[in-house]
């Protein structure tokens, strides 16, 4: 993957440099997940004709903020009152939406498409471009994940049915969260409604 280049996307790092930066932010296990998301996202990028450089950049950075302590996020919310409504939802929701701010401010990556893909990688969004969708689904289907129903999502994603893959992943994620009595971020439900409607239910 040495041919990857991020300059076009405003990132002044080689892939090697970026990989080191990301590795420092997280456990080895999570870092391996990030590399598998990148590999999966690049496969999808070829199917859906999206630039592999941009996909690699967003994939490597998607969980940049995942291991930040809660207190850091609570401080960030305090400094940016427009994010106050995120307070009850915890790291699951913070690490994407606020993680994108950390990437921008700490790594000086300003590309709006890349930042948006990071921002929405957990919940999805009603308006997602192909980059957003590829990162969202690559995170869900990377080969290290194994749970019931995942192969159907993989088959859909690899056969040109990206929106259907997203709809099914949202169904399964909501079922999983509800079964565990976890708090649901309201926007996750809006995204679910949007994608199940697209599926013609
Ligand atoms: P990861 O960061 O690679 O583990 O994957 P994600 O960023 O996609 O998801 C992180 C966690 O957030 C997963 O356990 C999801 O099931 C969970 N999640 C997704 N949507 C919501 C939501 O609306 N509320 C909560 N509390 N968790 C969610
Ligand atoms: Fe994540
Ligand atoms: Fe992830």
C-alpha cells in the first residue's frame, strides 16, 4: 500500500507516518481493527469507484478518538455548548462526532469529506456520500468481526447493494443495543428510518 498518498486531501503525512500516529492513540488490538477497516474499505472503494487514498485516510483515522478518557470529551463538550445534547450518550457516540474534531485540531486535517466520514462512522447519517457509506460499512464488516447476520451484510456490501447493507446493519445494531438495554442516540433511529424506507419496507 506504499502508493497511497494523502496530499490531495490536505494531510501532510505519508501513510507510514499516519499509521504510527494512529497506533500511538490506541491498544494494539484496536489498531489491528483499524488496519482491517482500511483494507476492507479499500476493497469497497474499488467496487464503488471511490479514491483509495481518501478512503485509506478516513479509515485510518475513523477511531482516532476511541480511547480518549470520558473527561476529555466532557471538557470538549463544555467548551463547545452546541454539543451539549451528546452528554448522556458516552464514548460510543462521542468518539465519532467529537473524534473528528480531535483529528482536525490535533492532526491539522481539514478535508471536510474525510472529517464527515469520521463524524458519522458510528451512527451513519441521512445524507452520506460514498466515502461515508464505505467507512461506515467497512467498520461493521471488517474480517475481525463475527456475529450472527454479518455475512449477509458482507454479501450485500460486496455485491453493489451498499444501501441495503447499511439498512441491515442498522437493524442489527439497534437490536443488539436494545437487547443490552443500552441508551440509543435519537439520530441513530432517524438514520434507521431513512435506510429501512429506502429498502422499500
Ligand atoms: P467501533 O468504534 O469500531 O467499535 O465501532 P462503531 O464506532 O461503529 O461503534 C461503537 C459502538 O457504538 C458499537 O458497540 C455500536 O453498537 C454502538 N452504537 C451504535 N449506535 C449507537 C447508539 O445510538 N447509541 C449507543 N449507545 N451506542 C451505539
Ligand atoms: Fe468507532
Ligand atoms: Fe471502528
